[in-house]
């Protein structure tokens, strides 16, 4: 994911956005695949963050953090949609008319069509203004 995200949403091992956050007995949360690799593939007996010895290898899903990450992702997605210009149903017709106006000597007809289209509503007018 290319966007910048809150530090608390990063896995302390990979520094990437957590998709499946889990907490170990030391109270630190990690991305599941990273901590499982640390504990079971590398056979480590310590917490990678605190270096505390781990006696219990129980891994508990951190549902609260997962919900926070999902809520943040939804807000970011909504924000990025809001920043994109709105394309009206008449967008292609507007683009075509503007292109035609540059190449035709009959500009009055094109301007009349353009005025009629833009008069259809705010969405079309906003689309025209963004061109």
C-alpha cells in the first residue's frame, strides 16, 4: 500500500500495514504471518520488540486494532474518492464538443450545444469546469 499510514498500524517486524494483527503474551501486537515466522520458523523464544523471554506462545487476534485499521482505510478511500473530479453522464459529449470547436469554422452551433449541456445541472457544470 503506497499511502502513508499511522505508526501504530505498522507491524514492528516488517514495518508494513498490518492486515491480521495479533498480540502475544508480552502485550505487543504484530502481523500474524511475521510473528508466526519469528516464533515457529526461526524458533525464537523472545519477543522481537521487548526481547522478553516468551513462556506462552499463544497468539490472540487483536480485533480492536483490526477494526481501527479497517475504519482508517475506509476513511482514506472515501477521501480519495472525494478528491477525484466528478465525471458527468455528458462528459464524453463535452470533450467531443470542445475538440470540434477547435477544428470547425461553425463554432456557434457547438457553443449552443455546449450551453444546453452545461445548463442540465451542477454535475455537468462541475465536469465542464474541471476540463
